[in-house]
C-alpha cells in the first residue's frame, strides 16, 4: 500500500538557520513520482518540486534543496538560511504509476521566527 | 490571474442542506481533481476528471457526494444532506493533460463549515 510519512509535526527555527523536513514513503511500484508542496496561511498549495523514481540526483533551487534516497525511501527537503516568509505547512506527496491521485503526508508546520 | 480559482472561498451551511462548490481550472488544462483537507491533515483525493468524464471517483466518501464537469472546464462538487463531518477545506487542482504523475496545480480551496 502507498503511504507518505512526515514524522515532524511542527518545527520552529530562528531566521537564517538551516532546516530539514523529512519525508518517508512506501510503495510497491518501481516507477513513481514524489512531490513537495508549500501551504502558506492563505491556504493555497504551491508546487515546489516533482521528482521521478529513476532520478536520484539531488536538486538545488536557490535556498531549497532536496535529497532523494531510494535505499531509505526518503525524499527530504532542506531550506538553507531560512526566512520568515518560509513559514508554512509543507507537504510531501507520492504518485504511483497506475493512479491519478496524489497521496499526501500529514504535513510539517514550519515556523521561522525573526 | 491564470491560476485555479474556486468559489465560494467560504461556505457556512446547516446540517442537512445541499451545497455546491465550484472550480475553474487553469485555461487549457484537461485534467481536474478534487481533494478534501481536514484540519491538521494532508489533502485526500476525492475524484479525477479527464475532460468531461470522471476517470476515477474512488475517493468520494459516499453517495451524498457527486461532481460534474459538463463542458470539460468548470467543475462543480455537490454535497447532499450535509453532515458536520463534511466540514473541511475542499481543494481543486488541474493539470495540463492528465498524464499520470503530471504536476497538479491547486486552487485556494473552499472552506466548508456545516453547523
């Protein structure tokens, strides 16, 4: 069965600290996609990244980076030099090959204090 | 604004009433999805449209929930005989062609409160 676990319910950091949000997934498929979305207080889910199961290269986009490790079924997200505007709930999601839906984790609430 | 839009942004209704929630996808997107997000949880899939047809409605919780997309663009989620447990944020998303694993872009949601 497919499942996404985000064990960290809430994380608080002070501005400029680095922070890593964990995501562990379960799937029987060999082909699947992983996503991260940001949900600010306004409520709209903002797409951050999409990664397929055959591409294990880490990715960096500005202050954001993602570490995909199939061996541990993890797809962790790191924010470097966090800013107050990074405060939001972050969701990791999984999509398997033969399905149209996203399976979301329960989210991690990140609070960045000035 | 070229994003997904949803109306109303908030809806308060009484138990037993009927409600309709509207989603206007990104122009040109053929695939449309509905999700429901309860407080403190991640979104849960309800239904997926490819064009006018519901390709996957396996997430609809019961027969009180129904959705349509008659012209392949705007979609309406309909809930009959609302219950307090239906209170949640209803999110709509769209993707360009609906090919599996394509990125879904979400709207701001409709916050439904059933009293």
